[in-house]
């Protein structure tokens, strides 16, 4: 899987302007620390190839894109190109068997964020459904280390990968990497979906200081994901007792999710670690 990220000299680390090679290093560092399997990372320069433009327009016509048309980018445009292991379909297009499967996918997402918070003061800050990949798996369990303990989550046939750390915040070796979203007023002006409210809720939470570690932002995004799991994601089998039972479990989680201050705190509750 290839992902291209438009880049320029506008990324801040501790208030210092960074050059594109530093930003590329940020991408590689975040991928390494969050255990995303990468094949290669490159920095390239120039216009989008015609074939890529045709593919972008095809996607835009069929599904709609909120990104700028790539024809806008000139000969001097820089892109970070990430070659990643294929990790399935994005959550908006994935079809779950039932809500039991999506409930355990939610637990994987919560645990992934919790581990990131504990290890690297990580906040994703852009966890819409397009940034959550789901693939089928034959493994019965997903195992990870959280607070020096091995935790096992039932997979229920799906494996979750969180991607796209463009807006993320992370601390590595006492160095904070973040994107100063106070300079992107347009991000906070859109309306029409809870996703756009979440950006404004995040800004209120961090008080527009995007270098600060505010894990509540992960909870705010989890509240969004839960809404989408209940109202938007696709299911193959909805007229079953199991589906109805897990819809109720997801609704119970929805009722309490905003009482948590971090994904770590939420994971403690879900996995009975307190």
C-alpha cells in the first residue's frame, strides 16, 4: 500500500521550523514507534503523474474527497511517500459480520491508543473512519503489552490498524513531535458531521496549545468512532440476538466514554485492570 503526504517547511518541533527531511524522519519515527509495518519511506518532488491524477479523480467521483485536487501541486511540490504493508479496508467501507465483531474492533482501537499514551504520550488527533483499517484474520486473539502486562483481546475474525499520523502528537526521547493546528483555521470551520465538531472539541481541550499532552483528545475521537459504529458502519447480519446484544454493549460504552480522561483509563476499565 502506498501513501503520499504533501509536505513543506511548515511543521513545528518545540516551536522550531523544520525542513522536509526532518518531517520525513518524523514520519518514519512515528511509524516505527507505533509498530506500523513499513516497506519503504521516500521523499519525492514534482507534479502528480497523470495516472495518479486519473485514479484520484475516479475516487473523488465515486466516493468524494476532501483533499485538494493534485493538479494544484507544481514542479517543486514535495511528497513523503510511505510504502506500507496492506492492512485491509478502511472502516467506512468494511462490512462487519455483526456488532459483536465491531465491538471487539473497538476494543482493539482503544487498547492501541492506550498503549500509545502510556509509552509515548501519543494522541492521534484525526481518527476518522478512513484512518482505521480492518482486515480479516484467522488468529483468534490479538496480544499486546500494556503497562508491562500481556493483554489478550478476542479478534472475532478482524485485525485493526490505525494509520495516518499527520496531525498526531508523540513524545520520543523527551522530544515532542506535533503539528501546530492553530495555524490551520480552516480545519475548524467545517460543519455537517460530528467529525468536524470533534476538531473543535479537540481545540477546546488543548486550549490551542498543540504541543501539550492531552489524552482526552483520544477519548473525544473514540466517542466519534462509537457513534459511527452505531450509525454508519456496514453489517452483514443485523437481525440476530447477538447483534442486538452487542449494540446494547456499544451503547453502554457510548454512555460512559466521555467520563474517561484517556484511552488508558478506558482500557483499565474495559479490561478490569483497576
